[in-house]
C-alpha cells in the first residue's frame, strides 16, 4: 500500500499546485492598473451636498462598484486615469467617501 501512495504523490502535488495557482492569483484584478472612476449621475440618494456619486469600474472584467462618493474636482482630476483598486482608500461609511488613491505610473 505504501508503494501505491508514493506513485500517486506526483499527481497530488501537481493538483495542489494547480489549485494554488488558480486561487492564489488575483482573480478580481484588484492589483492591476485597470480600474477607473466614472460618474454615476443617477447616484445614491444619501450622497451629501457638495459630493458626487461615482462608480469604480474595471472594463476588462465588466465589473463596477457604485457605492462611492467624491468631491467633483477629484472626479475631474482622476477622469480617465487608471489605478489599482488596492491603492484606493475610503471610509467605512455608506456611501463610501474616497479618501485617496494612487494613480498608476505615467499618469
């Protein structure tokens, strides 16, 4: 029985590595420079005066999160500039207020 277990060992190692690679990467692409701020005019009714409702979108994934707010000048400044979702800092409130974000290099 010990011989049989050793023979199957490479199979289990390969399967374990494959599972690690598939789940250990960045499937949500939060570390990629492909996130953008876009206006969300229909917005959230709980947005405070002087703030605008925005979405954070990744067009490669076809995913967006529309529970953020920011000052209008921030949205003008960041329009069309990619960033990593992991660099986005925001409040724990709802809607989430954008505190800061680090744009990708070259922008």
